[in-house]
C-alpha cells in the first residue's frame, strides 16, 4: 500500500513541476489583467507621445462665428482656433506630448477584481489602427476609438466621441450608453482633450482661470520654484474619498493665450467632474477635466465599486476674441448656462426687501448651561439694538441652537435647546425679528454627526471653535440616504416653529458619493436638489456656503469666500468669478467682517465683491466675538454700505482694477461703483474717490 502511494507521488511531482513552469511563464508574459492578488495599477500607454504642428494634415469640421475645430484624420489630433486662425489650442501639441497628454481621450479602466489600467486614444487606439472617423455632417463629426493593450490583444473598450456646433460653441460629448466594454470591465475615469490646454513655454499673456473658491487666475509666465498640482471637485468636496478643500462651485475652466480665450463649460456629468490644474517648475503647465464615471472607494479597508454613470458627459468650448478674454466673459457664459439649466434663479427671492446684514449668533457649544454663549432672548436684544442704531434689516443665522449646541448631529439637529430658552423663546425671537424687518435662520446639518471614532476630522464649525478657544470635534459623514431622509425630518420639525427658515450647513459644501448605496455624485446632485425644495415650503432656505447646485432653492448664501485655496502659489490671483455669476440671482454675505484684522478694508472688499457684510457674534463668555463691542461699529458700517441697496438685484457686468488700489464694478452696464483701498483720495475718470471709501455713480 505504501509502495503504491510512493509511485503516485513520483508521477504527481513532475506534473506539478510542469504546471509551475507554465504558471511562471504566464506570469512573465501575459498582461497583468489576470492577476488576482492585491490591487495593481498598470500604465498601458508606454509608447512615444508625438506632438504635431498645426496645419499639417488638419481639416476643418466644426465652424462657429468665433472659431473653428480642426481634426487630423490620421492622428486624431484635434485643434481649436480663433476666427483669425492665428491662435491655436492643440490636443497633440509638443507641450501635450511632453506631459503625456497628447490624445483625445485618456482613460482609467478597472477589471472585475479592481485592478486599474491607464490608456489613451493615441497609443492604445490610433497607433493600433483601430480608430474611425464617421458621421461627417455639417458642423458635426464622430471619432470612434477602439482600445487595445497591443496589436495582438482584443478590443477592451469602444468609445464614440461626437463634436458639433452648439449655441455658438464647439461641443464634445460621449454618451456612455454607447460605450462598449469587455465583460467584467468598467471605465473609472475619462478625460476628453486633456492636452488641449498644455503650454510649457508660454509667450506674451498666458493664464488659466479656474473656479477655485471665489475664482483664481494662474499666470503661466510667472516662474514657480517648485511645481504644484491641485484638483477641484465640481459642486463640492467628496468626503467619501476623504478629500476636503474649498472645491469648485462652478462647472467651468478657461485658458487665455495671445489675447484669445477658450472657456470650457461642463454641461452634462458636471457633478462627476474633477478639474486638475498643474503649474510646471518654472513656467507653463496644463489644465483639464476628468469625469469620474465609476466611483471607487475604500470601505473598511476594502475597495468598493460604485454604480457607473450611464448618461452623457459633455463640455462646450467658447472662443472669445482678444479684448474680451477675462473672467467677466467667463462669468457671463456660466451664469447664462446655470440659469438655463435651472441651477440659478432668473429672479431674486422676495424674502429681502431691504439690504440685510448677515449675522451669525452662536448659541452653545454642547447644549450644557456652562457652554451657553447666546440665548434666544439675547439674540432678540441683538436685533433690537442694531435696529435702534440704524441697521434696517438683519438676517440672523442661529448656530448651536440645537439640543447639543454646535455638537448637534443631523438626526437630532432640529430639537430646540432648552438651555437657550426652548421652543417658546425661539418663537418669540422670530416674532421680534419679523417686527424689526429682520429674519431668523435655524442652522441645521443633514449629513454630519459628531463621532468619537471618526476617521477624519471634518468639523463644519472649526472656525467658530478657533475663536471660542475650543477643540475641533471629529465628525462622521452619513450616507446619501441618511442626508436624503433627514431633509424630510427637518421639514416636519421646522414647520412647527414660528419661522421655518433654515440654514443648511453640510450640504452647502459637500456632494458625496454613496458607493455602498449605489448613488453617484450626479444622481445625488439631482435628487438632493429636488428634495431640498420641500424645505422652502414652511420657510426660507439659506446656504452657509455657495452650493450652486442648490442655489435655485435658496434665498441667500450666508458667506461667499473672497479667496482661492491656490492663492499661496506663485502667479495666482483671486478674482470674483463666483460673485459675478451669483449677483442679481441671490443675496449673499461676505466673509465675517469682525474676524479680519482690518475691518475697514474687509467692508470695502464686501462692497467690491457685491456682498452684504456678515458678522459672527456671541452675547457672553467670548470677548473676541462679543456683539456689544461691535454694535456701534456695525451700525456705522451699515450706514455706509446701504448705498448699495439699489444695486442688490442687478447683475455685475464688469469688474476691473483701474489703477493701483482702485476697482471699478459695473452693474447692468450702467451703474458704476469705484472702490478705493488707498489711504488717500484718488481721481478716476474725473471722479474723486475718498480714501478707504467707495462711490456709486
């Protein structure tokens, strides 16, 4: 019996050896898409990227009054020119090739076990001879790319890309329903024309404009000691991926060179867009948008795949002639697009018939008696005192009014704190405000809940706690369904109050992917936008920060940033891109005036950016924010800025610096405001502007 076993072993060992050798050979020569151990990322576009000079084999396919789109039918290279043809934006330029962006499409593809593969249309499609150009109609053409790992491989993805004229612009779109994929594969990310705005050796005027914070212009001719890169999620940060920044509230970006500007507006799939801006060491850089078609996130250490977006992704390019190449033109294009798509109201809310001062009153930190800063009765005193000193209207946002103060979570955030006076005192506050031509807004969270075991330290009140000398509070981010259901709960609770006005905090700067629940950002945007309409039934809706996707449901925005997160880098200047888009559609406040070292300049900045000045106050226990100290000064500021009341519902049509320290802001092409930051009087266009003051013409 033992002998028979030994004979079997003699036979098995050589067989196993053969299989081991075959396995080793397979591991060495077969594309690593077969690997199952761990998650890998493989770059399949290792071939040489080539740059092509414009004019060599290019043919015009889409023409507009301001520019033309050309395509090289052999290389798939795409170029956009201005009307004169002298300024060219080329997807296959030498600059794009150097940055490995010389392609129409760049993809990240995932297989069924999560491995990712980077491909691009030049190396993995055109070079392998599986690129087609079809549907050559007037002002319309389709490029179809079939992606292959190599010539011997099979087609893994087939993607049609359509170019056409649209409202005077050049539109490029991909219908994801028309994309074919190998079984078990999905597209995680896709970038369209990522090399179009690459410029390594800019000459003359050359800069990017991105919607970072209020807006940022990046001068590519300014030398940077070190390269930098920044990614901006459209319509807010995505906490699911543990990313938090100022984000990008507007679906746009632009490049200007030789006095000609191309503005890109992301029209479809904008919520799944992520802008990347890079500045080289020295000069130059690149700028492009990536659509996150299929979200992936690590949940409890495991890589989880979300539901793929199955709609159209598109962006339209508008060419602007020299002389109009600035953020004013970008703002006008974006505003028209957002109104058309229902993101911005065409008319302002009638909640504010007078020029309001935005004031945040901090109630309590944790709902205990020893942490009370402002009771509801104290807040009534604030409004009455400011009214007596000439402040005709106050929009009072009450933070920390919930049962647990600033630590109130989304589920219990609508329970009125008893230590602040309870529901009866809150209703009295609302009545006092109404009698004084003012409004009260109850601060609510819909997704964030304090947690002792949070993995990240997101604290929406971190600025408050800094001035209160309190530690940050760890927060847990609820899922999309959590926020969605809390909207209904908030509506029911606030409808019982004297005033149902609410100020939404977390959704004002978050738009998250619920990977486990199968909700992508675009679906979350559409559903939350529709759902928040219910909050306006029992009262008004204010946003703590400008979540533009919710703006059509909002009466006001408490605070709009006046800075850009990129401002610390070389060649970056903050511009009021966002403010120009919003003004005339919604009332918005400035950053808190009393938190600036120079409050006089802060008020001038509010005037320059078309914002109502805002303040953060407490009644007791915080000398830094004590409203009694600022009451007289606040009233003085109001007597000055109330001159802006006639402009409150007008559009800003132009913003520019006319001389050092003096800005000219034009409203509806007629009314003009000059703001002078200089310590002495300045004469501009025959107008005398006093030191540290402004005039309305």
